[in-house]
C-alpha cells in the first residue's frame, strides 16, 4: 500500500465524517440564525423610523394648488422619504371613521385644516435632525404648525440603540463560541488519526504532504456543513413567513444571500484553519505523547 493510500483521510470511519459535518452545520446554523435576527432587527428599525410621521398643518386660506406646490418642494428635500397630502375632506372622512359618527352634522361645518404628512428618511428620524427641519418648514407663510410625537421618537431611538448594543454583543460572543466549537470538533476528528499522521511522518512523508489531504477534507466538511446550514436557514425563513406573514416587509433576500455567503466563508475558513493547526500539533508531537 502506498504512502498516499495510507495517509488519505478516506480511511476515517463514516461516523467521524458525519458527526463532524453535523457539528459544523449546527454551529453554522446558530451563526446564520443570529445573522437573520440582525437583518430583521435592522430592517425593523428602519421600518419604524421611516413610518414616524410629521403632520404639517396648512393655513386655511391657502388654496389647494399652493398646498400641492408645497408638497412638491417638501419631496425635494434630502430629509424627506415621502409625503401624503390630506385634504380637509379626507381629514374629515378619516376622523368620521375613527369616531364612528358624523361630527360635521353637529358642527355644521368642517373645522379641520388641510395637512401634509411627511415621512423622513431613516437617518434623519431623530430629534437632532427633525428640529432643524421643522424650523425651516415653519418659516413658510403657508404652514400653520408642525405636529409630531417627540416623546415617541426619543423612545424609539433609545430602545433601538439599546437593542442594537445587546444584539451586537451577543453576536460577538456567539461567533467566538462558534469558532471554538468547530475547532474542538475538528481537533477530536484529527485526534483519531494521530497515529496515522505520526506513522507517515516516520517513514519520510513531508509535513505539507501529510497536511494537504486533511486540510482539503476539512474544507470540504466546512463547505458541506455550510450548505446544510443554509438549507435549514431557508426552511426556517419559509416557516417563519407562513407563521408570521407580516415579516415579509422586513425581509431582504439580497441581505440574506450575503448572510449565506458569510456562513459558507466561515465554514471553509474555520474548518480549514482548525484542521491545519490540529494536524500540525500531531506533526510536532513526540511519539510517546500520542498515548496520552
């Protein structure tokens, strides 16, 4: 039997192969799930911020053409994501639906003023950016006042900031744990091959010759484990969407593809590097230490 046949990791038992791949897949699955949580949390934060509304109340003596002109000017502002014009009639209709009765019949007139609902871009949905925007808007003679829930904006930004810090800290810890678990799994797999590694070295095989097939198989294991993890992640996404259809607004498949690529890269890199160091350890070890 040739040195290559003796040194090939193909002689390892199937159970070692399977357990290694499953362990890598499960760890990468946890990492991928955390990535999905981060993406959904970021998109939820963006969705909430972009749905904070500023009600720009227009003076009653301003005609509709001037209001629409003001709306177009607002849409050109770099702070603004979108706007909605609410006429006096539409405002009355909305209030009637909320109250469940026609208040105009009692008052005899429609006291509501036309308004423009302004939704800001995500990066400007904070008190420091909103106040200068309001100061600029209220200089217009067409605008009576700007109404918004300042406390709500402060609360949203504060909660998002705290949640982001917690999730990022958890992500860092989980990544360290993932690296450690995959590394230990591969070290245990290589441990079962320590006598074969040392035997090949004793009969003259070079270190690179011995390491190469193990590293290749380590990379293959990492790739297979990553693909298994990705399939499970896709299944999880589909299941979550069926259970909570509303989360479709928070999903971004371009970001999900990026997470899948990260999972593949992590699987290959961690497995390859861990295999390299595990094999190197036994290449440097003394023969008597292999029995410990």
